[in-house]
């Protein structure tokens, strides 16, 4: 197929691009003019210079494409407008360019953050969106915009939960704590999180790009396994051969640290690993979603057990000299 990809030089995008080129698809990837290929290095792809916030740069990317995988976005920002401009309006620009230039199917890589935290039971796709912070709000709006084009395009949305995989930076903050033997014990009740390996996310996205059942639908992407932050850290500490030191963290302290980190980010001009968004995510009742719809309609079958996914993630950090 003729395939276009935004965010191809990112974490998930690199794995997706490898899968697409390996099966023989013709792949175009949108990159900023100043961006290096990154994870795309060595792959057979056509580079298109542009940005999802610049609509005029998208025509060469999407023209006559069978499928456009839209992964580009920001996970950290200093204002609500930062998130909405890229994650929401960027999605609108991609969809509109597809309509104008004859592309067929749009696959949006969304997020569990758009649905909001779970409360007792795993989140399901038929529940209302309840985002709790700016990132989740922007991903929810990206979903709404995508689905609003269902009368002009084949559209579908994947909502991955927390993603693990080689050289993933989002979870490395926790791994660095575990490398010191630290196990955070958050105040209050146990809070569970869903996890999924990056290669299973790629499988999910490919199914959404290929299967007719995906048209007009939203699907959670997760395994059936869950962990609390404490259990997750204990597992990493064991993998690293460290002795665990439990560090109780009251809710108010974690939230205060997150707010202080945001202020420091503004002063320093760079984004720190801790922020108020992450603090609020950790203090939510839970982030668990059900993969049953994906299994039933798409035949989604995750292949990576959480323990194995975590094991190879830690091994990749060691091999890269990050630990």
C-alpha cells in the first residue's frame, strides 16, 4: 500500500515504520526540516519536510495515500494551547489535507488519557470521554475531530495505554528510580495501570489500517495485565538486582513536586521528567482499559507478556549505557 506516517521518527513511529517497510509498503514520513531521521535511519522511506501545524506542508505527504497513520503530537507542554495546537488542530490539518488530496483511511494514534482514569472497572470504548488534564483533553479533541470526518474518510482511532519497549523514554523516569533501589509507595488506595508492548501497539495500528471492521470505530490497545506503580518498580528493582527501599510519598507531596517541576521547566527552558501532569496521572484512581473490543472485532492478540516486555526494556537501557 501507499502509506503516510506522521511522528515516524518517534518511539512508536519508528517501530511502525519498520513493520510497514518490512511488509513492502511504500512509506512517506513527515519530518520537520531540522529533524534527523532518528528511528527511521536506514529504512526505505520517502522524506517529506513539514509539520502538522502547517497545513500547506501536508499535501505531498498524503496525496493518493491508502492509509495515513497519524502519530505526531506533544506529550509535554507549558500551556493548554501548546497541546491543542499540535495534538488537536494538527489532526484537523491532516484530515483536511487527506480529503483535499484523495487519501483514503486515517488511523489516529490516540491515548487512554483521552478517556480519563478508570474507577474500579476497566475503561470501555462506549463510555464518555473524561480527560483530566491538558494532554488528555487535546487527545480527546483529536478523536472528535477524526471521527467528524467519517463522512469523507475512513477513520479509526487506537487508544494505547502505557507503552513499554526498547529505549522508551516515558517509563525511563521510573527505571531510574528503580536503579537506585527506590520503590514509591503512593498514599491512598492501590492504583492499577494497564500496560502494552510497543510491538503490540504496532500490531494494533496495522489492524486498524487494514481491517474493514475498524472503520468509524475507537479501540483500546492493552493487554489483560495490570500493575500498580509500586509493583512495577519492585519488578524493575528485581531485574536490576537491587535491594528495594520503600519510599512513602503522600499525595500532597507528589502534587507539590509536580507543580514545582513545572515552574522549574519554565525557568530552565527545558522539560523535566516530573511534571504536574505525571503527578496527577499517578494520583488518579487507576488507568486500566479493556482490550476485549479489539480482540473481538479485530482479532487483536498481544504477544508480549508484561514481564518479558519490561525485561527487554531494561536490557535496552543497559545496552545503550543509560543505566
